[in-house]
């Protein structure tokens, strides 16, 4: 009976989309202006999950270590792109490789050690278990890194006088930026603490729900969720420590000078290129439409003028 309930087709997905349609309707009624964004995000979700499911199905069938490693690196690359390009309004120089290094150095070791020792998976890289685990770690790490780096760059911009005062009085860049690092780590890791404190009481987490739907016992699902939550917390902490200190080292150079010129607040080059291409396409379509209109307009005028001229001559001719 459980398998019958979880055997979902595209008709079930279409029924699920009615909830998004309800949200879009509320947006229209209250004038929120997010109806189009909701629909586009829902369609993007459908496409992305379909593509991922197709790829993972082939990877699970091959059971290749290198395929699992490639998917893991790809997930970290996509997570880095999400952090640097999508979620960050401020970016420092060489932020992309710094965030990628932090994510790889946190998600891969934590997932490998946790899968092998805490979860008892042999081998630890078994595709159907290791890839979802890395995906969960990457998803949580993205948000934590974005919060930490955003706090560091904002603090060094708003309260840069305090940091510069420390530097002027002889503090090293680590000593001067240590209060900023502490605050950034505290802010970034607070959601993890809050998440663990409400699990099982206020909310049943998604991994536990998935394990229950997959047929696991309640106790096994609960223990699995505990291990995964602890791994997520460790991955977030490790990645935030790395990215925070790399950001501080990028913002304060070896001569112990604060470098606000290393911060870029413009749209990322990806979005600038997208806008440039979009405007070029719109301009090209507009020019093509105007060219077609100009080519057709004189023909219509000549035809109309010819007809008017014939009618005028006929009226002027005597009976």
C-alpha cells in the first residue's frame, strides 16, 4: 500500500501545481507582484528536478566512484555559483574560488566520514546514499556561507572606522578583524542552532519524512535524521570559518590596510551579460519589426494612392 501511495505520475505533479496557482492568485488579489516569479520558479523546479532525476538514475545504475565524485564536485560548483552570483550583493576579489574551496573542504570530508563511520555505509560513496547526502550538505552550507560573508563585508563597510583604529594602533589584521569574525560566525550559525532545537517537536524534518515514506522504521528514520543534522551543522561551521577568514584576509592586505576597493557591489558579470544579451535580442527584434514595417508601409501607400488616383480621374472625366 505504501508503494501505491508513493507511485506518483505527472498528473500528481499537475495537481500539486494547483497550490502554486493558489499562491499566484493571492499575489494577484493583494497586488504582491510575485505571481510571475512563483510560476517561473515552479517551472524551473520541475525542469531541474526532472533533469537531476534522469542523471542520478544513470549514475545509480553505473555505481562508478568517478561518476559519484563528478556529481559531488558539480553540486559544490552549483552551490558556489548560488552563493557568489545569486545570493551575494557584495563580493570581494577572488570570492568564487574561496567559496568553492570552503565548500569542497567542508562537504566532502564531513560527508565521507559521516557516511563511513556514523551511517555505516560500505563503501561510503554508494551513489544512492552519498549523493543525496552531499546535496543536503551543499544546500545548507550555501545559506550559511552567504550569511557569514555578507555580514563580514557589511561590517567592514559600515563600521570600518573601528577596524582601522585597531590597525592604526598596531593590531595585526587577524587581531583587528577578530570581533568581526566572531559576529559573522555567530550570525551564520544561529539558524543551525534554531533548526536543531525545533526538530521533532515543532517540525518533522524532510529526511525523516522521506525515510518513513521509503519504508524505514520510525526509530531508524529518527536516528538517521539526527546523524544528518549533526553533519549539516559541522559542515556549516567548517565552511563558515574558512570563508570568513578568507574574506577578512582579502579585505585587509599584508600591510594591514583595509581595502574597500576589493569589494564589488555591482551586478555580477553573469547578470550584466544576461541583461546585455537580452537588450541586444530585444533591439534586434525591434529593428527587424521596424524594417518589415517600413518595407510593407510604402507598398500599402502606393496601392492606396493608386486606387485614389484612379477614382479621382474617373470622377473628373465627363459623363
